[in-house]
C-alpha cells in the first residue's frame, strides 16, 4: 500500500513538473470554474461571473476585479473579446488594492482593451510612466504602433512582459506598445469593467526574478477591506419607504438629492459593526451664493469678538451631511464647508455637558477639505470608545474618546436636506 501511495505521489509531481515545463513555466490565474484567486473590488456579484471556462463581465457598474497576489516581473498572457462594437474595458497592472479617491478605478498602469483601439498603455490616478515615444499632444500615453485587433466578437491575445519598471504589450503575436519607468512597478493585476460586455479566458502568468524594488515604487498591499456599495443597487442598505428615487445607485456613485420622504431619511447599513475602519469618498455639489457659518476655536467652542459677539464668516453655500457611527446620531462625522473643516464629531463637540477635553478632541486639528465640488476621502477608525478620522491623508481627529458611544450598531449616510454624493465605501472589521 505504501509503495502505491509513494508511486502515486511521484507520478503527480512528475506530471505537474512536466505540465509546467510544457507551458514554459506558466501557471494559470483563472481555473476556468470560478473566481478563486480574484477579488471583486467594487462591483456587484453579477458583474463578474464564470461560464464555460470564460470570465463574463457585464461592464456594469464601472469597476475592477483584481488578483489576490502582488506581482512585479512576469510574462502575462490572456485572451479577450468584446461582444459589441466600440466596447471598452482594460487590463491594469501594478495596481493598488482599492480604488483611487473619487474614481471607480485603481492607481495603476492601464493597458487598453477597447474594440477598435487595442493596446494603448498609460498611467492612471497617480501612477506614472514614460511612453516609448513622445505624444504630439503631450499625453503620458503610449499608442500601439499598429492595429492588430481582430473583428468584434473574435478572440484577441495579449502578452504583457513586465521587467524592472519596463513593460511591453504584444497584440496577437507582435509587440506594439512599450512603457518605461513605471511607478508603481509591482502590484495587483486587474480586469476592468467599463460599460460593455467583455469576456476573458486563458489567463496565465510566468513570474520572473524580482528586483526587490523600494517601497515608493510598490503599490499598496491589501488591508482586508470589502465594499459596502456595489455600484448597481443599494443591496446591504435599508430601503425605507420614501427613499426611492432619492438615495440612488448611479454606477460607481451613490447619489442623494437631499429629498427623501422616508420617516428616517438617513441611509443605514443592514449590518451592524463594532470595531472597524471605514473608507468613504464624498463630495458636496458646487452651489452659488454664500452663507454665514460659525468660527469654531481649537477647544470646540464658537469664537467670539472683542465685545463677546459670536464670530461668523461667509463661505460658499455647499450644503451639509455626515456619517453616523454605530447607530448613533451623536457620533456623527460631519461633512460640510465650515472653516473648522469636515471630520468633527458634532454631537460631542456641541455637548456642553461633556468635559472640555472631550469637546476639544471632537474638533478637527486642521481643515483638510478639498475645494467644494471635488472629491474627499474619509478613513474613519472606531475602536471601543475611541475614534480617529483621517481626511484626504491628514489626521483631523486623533484617537478621541467619546463616553457613552454605543459598542455596536449600523452605519448611516446622513440626510441633511442637501444634495451629496458618496463613492468607494469600504469597511474592514477589526478584532
């Protein structure tokens, strides 16, 4: 019996080694049965499905599917086909794990998969590269030297070679595009959904020796975030009667017109959370006119003039919103256009029964807001009764303690009667 087992193991090892050698050292990134090894970053479950050994992408919503693993130097091969004329999609290399602020796509190097224009290579959302030849309009974009795409509905073959920050693309057997000085030059591989049905198959990779690149040219590593908004509908959020046509899924943007007719006009998650880090992108619409708003001092109180009169200042009228933590309106992370900046915890800063140190801690250390009309990103961490708020990469609330904060509860996007947009909502639950 032992001899049979040993012989079987030797046979399996020999078969695997032989298969790898026959395939030139390639391993499959897609098993033909399911999406094991891949992460749906910001799309609906039905956006990416597997049938008959093919990854089917509906193109809706706009977003990405990424590998679970980082890659640096490699040869990547895949086949793709569009199912309608002028269809659009893409292959991202050296990608971050989640989407860039105010964008449905990740910071990465994009290799275009467009019907009628296959093979452009360009950097997106903070990534950089040098095209193989200067573009006449100054774009940081490398166009293919020739059109080698097959007609709509037919399969096309891509071969990408990535070596130490240089990448080449061969379309149907011939190199047509090159890029140099790629940054990042190590990261995730992504397939892009962008509005039209596209199919992928025969995805395989042969890793090459790495160069141990410095951290500043390496994409971020995944930290365990998952999306709370799928870009297609509001699954996972409580649909109270009266929300219809007010809280709306508009592709990768969750849009609110400020006019919900529900009894509770806030949009709450169905799930409750205890300790977590929450990423939320938001923007207020650019409005005409101005409004007078209070000037808040570092201690959380409203500043006063020489005669004791409360100080106000004129700002563009851009509206108001916020994010409720753990089911409580008191633990609200403010979104507005006041000089004190977004990120304050309104219910604690304005509660005169709270100790001075609590009210001060609930007041932003600095104003880190982007101009009205531009996207902003919160990264909010709640552990026990302590909250940290990072806005646009800057810490505005640092481990502030809030007595009486609920231990657990849902998260809400706040109604304040004003239009507001949200996007890229991710959560990581903490122990």
